[in-house]
C-alpha cells in the first residue's frame, strides 16, 4: 500500500469516525446534555470550594456544605425569576392577543385604502381562531420538561461536588481543562447577568411590559455567542410595537439595547476573558452550527466551552496539535 492509499484510507476512516461520533452524540443527547451542563456548573463552583478550604481554612465538609448551598441558592433564584416571568406572561396573554388582532386590523384597513389584493375575510377568520390554548399547552409541556432536565443537572452537580472531596490527586490535564472552563463560565455568567439586569432596568424605566421576562431571557440568550445577543436585542421588538407603535420609545429602547450589548459584549467581555480559550471567531461560528445541529438549543449554549475542551484535547496529542492551532487561527 503506497502513501496516497494510506492517506485515502486514513481520511475515509476519519470521516466515518466523525459521522459515527455525531450520530452517537445525537442518540445520547438526553443523557449527555444534563451531564455536560452539570460539569460546567461544577467547574463554576469548584473554585469557590477550593477557596473556602485553602484561603479561609474552612474544613472540607463545611466548605462542601456551603458550596452545595450556593448551588441550591443559584438554582432557586433562577427558578424563581423564571417562574415569576412566565406568570406575568401568562396573565398578559389575553391582552396581547387582543393587541395583535387590533394591530393586524389596522394593517388590513391601511391595505384596503391602498387597494392591495389581500383576502381580508380569511385573515380575520384566522385571527378569531388563534391557537392560544394549544400554545399554552405546548408552553406548559416544554416548561415542565426543562424543569425536569434542570433538576437532573442540579442532582448531577451535587454528586460531582461531593465526589471531588473523595480524591486528592490532581491531574494536570483535568486541572487545565477545569480552570479554563471555570474562567470562561464565570466571566460569561457575570457579563450575561449584567446584560440581563441592564436590559430589564432599561425596559422598566420606559414602562415596557414584561420587562422582567425579557431581562431573564436576555440573561439566558447571552450565553449563545453572537446569535444570542442579536436575538436578545430583537426580542422586545414585538412588545414595543404593540405597546408604543413605531413611536420614539420603540427606537430609543432598541438603540439603548444595542449600546448595552455592544459595550458589554465587545468591550467588557473581551477584557475579562482575554484570549484564554484561544478560539478563532470562524471556529466558534462553525462549531456553533455543529453543536446546534447535534444538541439543539442546549448545543448553542454549550458550543464555546465544548469546542474549547476539544481544542485542549487536540493540543495534548502530538498528531493533532496542528489541528488545535488551526482552531486557534494560528495557521
């Protein structure tokens, strides 16, 4: 077998392996996603556990208990804000349904005045039969599913934190992995929290309804690189149009939201994160699409840290170091 045949065989085997791995990731999504999320929660809380033990000289069992309480507090506060936000949203659905109908009716009246060829009768009939009940049913089912998954994530995290106290040996590779993920996760959570907080305050100052819900969703969406900030900025647009129309309030809020996203995302976050992950923007974009395809919405949230883990693994192997450099944009 000559060199060209060996390269062809190696390339074919690599391609088949990649396809098989992708299929396996998709098939085990329900198991792996909660586990991976739990690992990132653990990476976020592990430095707290170590600082309590090393700097404050708190006994390991007590430090472990305080860390677990911190996890439960974070989970409880997040659940509280989400439940309050959805409560406001569900209570306002009849009002927003009526506003949508009025808005479309105004549009139809304008269309008539310009003699546009629209089937207004069928549109009005569709408006009368908006599937609000089906929407609420799907929303409730999805919410319960997310609550169940999040409970599993919390449970996995508790086991990881508890298990960390059983082993004193440190693996340099795992230590590097955990430190980089911890740094990125903590920074991203801090910047996302600031973004959601400022967005919620801004909307409240302008009297925009459901400002708490939008603030919470902005916090969550900000974990998705690039795409998340765009979605978070455009998220309140339908509410702004329904509440203010195309008046100055709508445009002012949009411009200020863009300013918040730009300052925190392009000025503050790069200074805090720096080049710790060492990923080229094109690499992030490509793997954002890949993980979104494999794990859906959860994959979009986990795309950057998962890609960083892959890069670290590739950089440790001599045969794949060039690929790791390519991911960093060094070739």
